[in-house]
C-alpha cells in the first residue's frame, strides 16, 4: 500500500495533441512538462519498484517549479515528512511501469490535501483530483513528445 505522510507544521503545444495529450494546466506548459520529465528520469523511467515524488509549485511568473522529495528508495511508495512548500499546486510521483493508475491511497491523499496528485509512467500520466481519475496522457511515450 502506498503512503504519503504529510505533516502540515521540447516541443510546441500543437505537437502535444499528436501524442494524445489532453489539455492540463500544469502538463500543457513547457515548465510543467519539464518537471514531469525530470522526475521520471530521476525515477529511472519506472523500470524499478521504487518511486520518486515532488511538489509542483507556482513560480509566480506563469511557470512551474518543483520541490523534490528526498528519496527513500522504499519499494512501491514514497514518503514525505515536513511542511508542504508555499504555493504548492500538485504532487507528482512516479509509479513502476506495471502500475500506471493512481492508487486508492493517492486518491485519499488528493481528497485530504485538496490538490491533484499525478502518477507518471513512461507510457501514461494520470491525475487524481479527489476520487476522480483523469488521463492526461495514455499509451504514448510522452517523454519523447514532451
């Protein structure tokens, strides 16, 4: 079971539609796609049973930044302990290739935190907002399109 412990104390957009990408406020931006791609690379493209995670933060100038979680190298989960950074808009994290959909824990955390959680694999990106799961990219090698 996946667990988040949060204590509150280069291509142009027209080419993305050819890759089966839906319009998403974070992923549709160049800075957002860059953050997703960087995290997937850091997570070794999902070829191992570990995950990587980051907060997506509003930079205040129309672009997005990310704050990486310190990696724990735990199997099938990533855990963060500390304060959520100011201006956090979402959480992104990798899944192993065999698990492209958000877990029940991902959906519960999205409800609890009130922000979307994105799940990244090489062939898909899914977003959970509350209990709704939305495909952002399906069945595409999106890192090559992005």
